[in-house]
């Protein structure tokens, strides 16, 4: 497993957040090694207790791991039976808040660090993993009243967006990029402040990213421009936010 993770880090240039996810999934799978048809079937059965999206992620990681082992002669390649395992098919629309609800959460935060942390996500649409690895001295530059910010996203793809200088200034002053918290810790903090603000919806840092996307479309941003800002490889991925907005559109009577 260590060799595979090192391969992902050095050769595939996977981000620290992705490596952490792979490590967690493969640690669980290691209990079913050495792999065989029987042990793989037991693993596939075990993860049916997880949510569809989690099952899909776990199977993707394990398949990549086993294919790498087979390619490198560490296990018999055979017919690669593990590739026959299908993940659940589902389509879950992203959950976004109203911008007023995000504002209420931010107002309820009494810790300057967390207020700046979540304000930064809400104003940039960044993934939390991108915030936790962000280095302002390398990934940002100030141009007048604006800040040019570069994020390294999934697949090690880089994207740049221009935001108000105050967005980055506030985050730097609050020590957002010096105090490295965990993804779980950030999630717990946001839920705590959402509850304090009286928000009963399920909330996570990624909810702020969804809210950013929906708000930008509502304000008229073209879908291809939003795709670039969010770092999606396909416009079809970004297009799901149009479906989120479908129930907010009033269809005029034509006849």
C-alpha cells in the first residue's frame, strides 16, 4: 500500500487531501487482503452499508489500487474480476443554502479564525482541501483592490480567480493559512455555528461551495465561466447547478 501511495504522490501528483482519502479507504480494504474473489466479494458486501456516493468512491480507489498491483506483478492479473464490480447508480443534486442563511451563519461565528475561514470559502467557492493547503505567498498576488488567487484542485489542475482584496486580507490576518485544522474539525465547527444561527438544514463546508455556485448562476454568471472558477473538468458537472435552480424558476403562462 505504501508503494502505491508513494506512486500517487510522486508520479500522479495527487494532492494531500486526495492522498488522505486514499489512505483511509485502503486502510479499511487492507483487512480483506490478500485479495481473492471471496475476500473482494466480502468487501463489496460490507460497503453496501455506506451511502451510494461513498460506495462509488471506495470502489474507484480499490479498483485503481488492485489494477496498479496487477500491472506491477504484485498480484496475479487474471481476469481482473474486481473491475466487474459496479457502484450504485444515483444522481444527487447538490444542497445549497440561501445566501441569507450563509450570512446568518457568518454573523453567528464569534471566533475570528472560523469567521474568516468560512467567509473565504463562501466568497471563493474553494474546496476545503484547497483552503487547507493554500499558501498565499505562492498562490496569491495583490493587484490594486483585487487579489488574484490560484487554487490547485483535483487532478492537480490549477485555476485562477480574482476576488476582492479584503477576502484574502481577512483570511491572512485571521491566520487561516497558518493554523492547519482537519477537514472533520472544520465540518464540526460549521455545524456548531449553523445550529447557533438557527439553521436546521444539514451543512458542511462543501455546502458553502454549492451556495457560491448557485448564487453566481442566479446573478447571471455564464455556466462556462463558473466551470472555470470551480475547476470542473467538464461543463456537464457544473450544469447540475442549473437543475438545482429549476424549482426557483416560474414558468410563464403562454396560452
